[in-house]
C-alpha cells in the first residue's frame, strides 16, 4: 500500500487549522497573488459601494487614480460633492450593482444601445434613471438630464479607452429591468424617483450563466477598445439590504454572493489579465 497521500505534500495554507483556525484574521497571508502595478498605471473603479473604499485607498497610497468627472468648484466641501456623485468613482455613474448594468453602460457609451427610458420624474423635477442617486435635487427638464448624460457617457468612453486597470466590485445578482428593452436600473422605479408600474418593469435575479456571459462580453468589448487593459474583480461583502425574491434576505444574500464569487473566480482562472482580490473572504473572516 502507498505510504503517502497527496495531502501531505500540501503547504500550510492548504489546511484550515494551520492557515485559518490558529491565526488572527489580521495575520492571514498568501490569500491571493497580487497583480503587478506601477505608480504610472491608470486605475479606474466602478461597482457597488465597496469599490468606493478601494478608490479612496488607492489615492491615499499614491496610485494614478482616474477621476474623469471631478467636482466643479461650487461645493462647500468634499462631503457635499460626494453627495452629488463626484469623487466617488472614476466617473459619475453612481453604484453599478450588476453585471448587466456594467455591460449596458459600456454599450451605451460606445453607441451600441440607447435605453428606451432614460429619464424619471419626481415632484416636478427630472432625474437620470440610470444613475438617479448622483443628483439629489434633479433638473428642471428632461432635455437637461439627457444633455448631462451625453457628457457623462463621453467621459465613460474616455475612461475605458485609457485605463490600464479596471477595478470592478460585483455587488448584486438582483435588479429591476424594463420590460420593453431589458434595461437594468440601479434602483427599483419609485424608490429614488420615477414610479413603479408592474406592466413596465420586472424583477430579474441574474443566474450564474447570465452573469458570466455579461462579464465575458464586457471583457471582450473592453479589450476591443483598449488592448492593454487589465481587470481586477472583487465581490462586495455587504449583505443585501432587501430582497425581492420572496425568500429570506439571509438566503438571498448567500445566493447572490456565492454566485458572484464563483463567476469572479472562473473569470480570473480563465484569463491571465483578470485578477481577483479577496476582500470578500477577509471581511467574512473578520466577522
């Protein structure tokens, strides 16, 4: 009989007791293989709220962080500017929670699609339906909203064409989309602005295959306009605030994060220029 087995040749990091159970979470090591970066690499961020912290930390450490829509000099301080969506991500798109939003933003920026419904109203004011959180007060008319969106999309195009590393935090599988053309919104109609109509909007909980297909399509499109681009994926550890699945928010959160983590891992395994950062795992261990 063989006197050895494959487990005996594994390093300490392969064993839960030695790598996790006997260590404080701050002492964990060898969790991932860092991607090479230089201070001149132009880094852009997008995704769920977790990505905000990544961008802020990169800036503090001297990285070349792209901010294509800086705040105009009309705000009292940085906090007020951030309330209007400035200085949060590399462009003023607000939170991009799902893979479908990311893909559709890219296609819209490069003229491949135009959402049927781009403007929502509230109390006589008008808002960008694809980024309603970046303008708390809205605009006087829909034409202004569309003009501002056109300027924004120009900055998004510039970002994708010139970045060296795109950091995207995958946040949710759940979203609300337009029945007419499948446009997925960052918030359900009626929560920030607009109004809900069950005949116009439907709930969509993206499955593994859909998210993988979205991300692969985005990656191909990004490389098409920017061949040197690399991508670093993270998964937000922040639980769902609410779920529209009809199930318990705990099981909905577990499903969402598990699927996103699986997609991120497979993309990183299949593409040498896509990496995965373990912020999700470290947060779980800390909790």
